[in-house]
C-alpha cells in the first residue's frame, strides 16, 4: 500500500455496516480517562456488556544486577486494558554520591528555569498556534495522551493537536503502513495530519506544550522520549532500564538528523547510552544539536 495514497475518506468508510472490533490498547487507554469522544461506549460490548482484555502490566521492577547496577525487569502481574491504575515501580535507591545529587539538583533547576523562560518568551507563538488549530476545524487545541515516565509512572503528556479529531480511531487501519520495525507507530505521510499539523510537526512546534510537563516535573528537557503504555507492553527486559530517568523533550535519538532511519532497538540503545553517560555537558550538547535539527525542519 502506498502511504501517500491513503485517503481519510476510505478509512472512515465502515459506517454503513457495523463490525465487531477489538479495542486498540491506546484507544482503550484514552477512552478510559474520558479523552475519547465515545468514552461511555468504547469499552462496552453487545447489550452494554463490559469489554475487557488483559495484558502484562506496563511497568518494571528494579533488581540489582551482578555488577551492582540497577536494572529493570517486567513485572509478572496482569492489567485490564482500559485501567490506568498502573502500580508505581518499586526502585531500590542506590547510594548517590554528593556530586551526583548536586548535579541532579542542577538539572532539575535548569529544567524549571528553561521551561518557565521558554513559556514566557514563546507565549505569542503558543497563542497563535492554538488560535489556528481552533479556527481550522473547531476541534480541541491540545492532544492529551497517557505516557509512561520515571519509574513506570504514567502521566498526561501534552501536545498541540496536529491530526484530525478521530485520529486515534483511524490508526488501526493504517497499521499496515507503519514504517517502524518496533512497537512504535511511525508514518511520514500520515493522512490524518492536518494542514496546520504538517507545519507545526515539521518544526516540532507541536511538542511545545510539553514545557508544562517539564515545569510540573513529569518530564525533563533532555531524556528518553516518553512511551505509550501499549508500546511498553512489548518491551524486552533490557529496554526497561530507560525508565530510571525522567522522559525528555529531546534525546540522543531526537537530535539525530537520520532518526527516522534508526531501528527501534538502536533507538532503545541510544536511550540506555544516555542513562549510562548522562552529564550536564551532554544535556547542553543535545539541546544545541536539537535546535539545529528543529530549524532544519526535518520533523514529520
């Protein structure tokens, strides 16, 4: 199938004949919190019977490795898709050196200062984007999605809405066009993206509301990109260690001009490299590299 030739009209062509369907994990998670338009009916089967599916919990449990290194392994419990009461990851806190505590405090202070300054300086841009999105189709300005962050805790990540209102419901029909070889969904010529959405995604302006997530402490300026709970369900054991740090607005993967050619496993390896090699100098370097990527307009 040619992604560029996929039309939204063909994706919405099932209205004449109702069909039984399985709820997509992301859709179930969205409707469980009332984010979707049909929150009352999306989790029900025939005659109002509750529709429920079980899957491994999207969390990790910390265990000390052979070398004393903290590593994360998947928890064995089960969770009904649609429930967002994910248990908090239980970490055995390592003894941090005073220098590391100071550097982590500086990192958090920098996150607060940078996010607050950026929100103030970019407020005219934020208001302009919000106005254009609202005027384009009258839909919501923000796209709010549950993501997995530090220690496996979930939080509500903000984005400017760059797709049509029913984008999440249309995604299963586009799965055949997925250009990623892992659990994430990536499609460069996604037909769900609006005209304004194409522009703000090209320059990563749709990510700016995450400055609020940074200010609230859910995210950091630099760190692994936050994952969907449904993606975490497919993680291998070694990939769970990325949750020992806060997710970020940018990361080693995000700062690469060829990031869309990077395989999913390579992406995860880059995240673990950041966990192992983190320093304030690395953060500043990645921020500068991200600016170059953003101004080049390589987003999709």
